[in-house]
């Protein structure tokens, strides 16, 4: 996917945008938003600049200007690689969504592919692959395994000793190149999990590590995984946990300020049951750190009846 331009293409506009960033980092959010708007007057077609203006205006308490900026992003880039629609939703200016824009997820992970492993493991104390490994290891060995949203192959590296055959699917071509270099997969394929269809009764183990916070509604992908599992097959996955006190917990999942979705345990259980899966275990864990705070998650092990 072609990335959004990080430069406006106008030297003076870029200089003003850089100075706006300096003001923003110093805490002068009003001046930052004003100068960013000034930069965009010289480069009105710069989608990423409008997105950043929205963030600056939001921080300055200028909600109307933020909404206008994010709507401009969508006019300039209808595919929404920046994820402006999610920002509008969080601002109460768009209807509640059941999934993020695919182009946003793809662009996000293409952008972070080079630094993904180091950022997660070294800086954010990322634990999901180890937690899922602990959950599935007592049931090993497995025949055919599938790593949904495989990313750079962090989960695949853990699974490889436990499986005979391992396939990985991810929306990001840049992530898949990193995964391919690790040489732990028998097959890798670029795919959007919202539309992916695996062959029926083709897998003994399906894993989705830290993937569903970029999916939203889970009924479709969980049903697809259930169809793909053989009798006695195992589906192991994680979610960012939405506690019962969540403002939208009655709907089962919620878009957070991070633009990731959190899911309530009861919602996960209901979706699994509707797909014909039986919950084998459900464990609440700290799955990583974010801005110095622990992020709570749930590790779920489900299986198809024998």
C-alpha cells in the first residue's frame, strides 16, 4: 500500500508544521494548532497534515476544528489510511463502527514493521505470545496450525516446535516480509481477517495473538475459525479486556482512545458459543504496558467438540 505523505511537498509549509510540532510538544497546543492551520493554507491537499491538525486542535479543546480537520482527511483520502473515521467516532461525530478501516490497519502495520519487535518486546513488555504458548503447550503436538494476524512472526516462532505445518496470514505486506525472513512458516499470505475464508476442517490449531483489538466485532472471524477447525481443534486468542464498568460494555466491545477495540469477557464467550465453540479456559492477564500503565487482557482457549 502506498503510504500517506509525511511531507506536504511545500518547504515553507513543512517548516511551519515542524515548528507547530515543537510548540505542541512544549504544551502550547493553541499556538501549535494555529500554526499547523497556517501551514495547511499553503498545502491544502496534505491529508496527514490535516490529521495532525485534528489532534492538535483536540488537545487544545477546539473540538469543532478537530472534527472539521478529520472530515477533511476523509475527503482527501477516502480509503482512510490515517484512521480519521475512528477519531470522528471517538469525538462523537460519526456513528459507532463495528470494525476499523482496513486501509488504516494495513498502513499502521506497514509503518511499524521495522521497529515492531523491539517496540513491543523491549519497550512495552509484550506478553501475549508467551501467554498463548503456555495455554496451548499442554495440548501439543498439533498437525496443521494457522497464525491469524501473524505480523512479524513473534507468535509463529513460539508455535513452530509444537506444530507440523504452520501458515500465517496478515494484512501488512511489510510485516509479512519480516515474518518470511524468520523462516518459521510453511506458508504466508496477505489477507484481511474481516474477509478471510480458510478451508473448512483444515486446521488443528488457530491462534490470534493481539489481533482482535484491530478487528472490532468478532462474530465473523470467530465463526470462520470455528468452521476451519477439525473436530477437537483448538482456537487460542487474546483480547484487550473491557471491564463490566465500560461505558459501552452492554454491546460487548468498545473503541478506546488508542483506536483499539476492547472486548468484554461475556461477549467473547457468547460469540464463541454462537460459533459452536466450547470455552476451555479464560484467563485475565496483563498483556503489555502502554504509557507506563498495565493493559489488561484476556487469554481464551476454545475448542470444537470431538
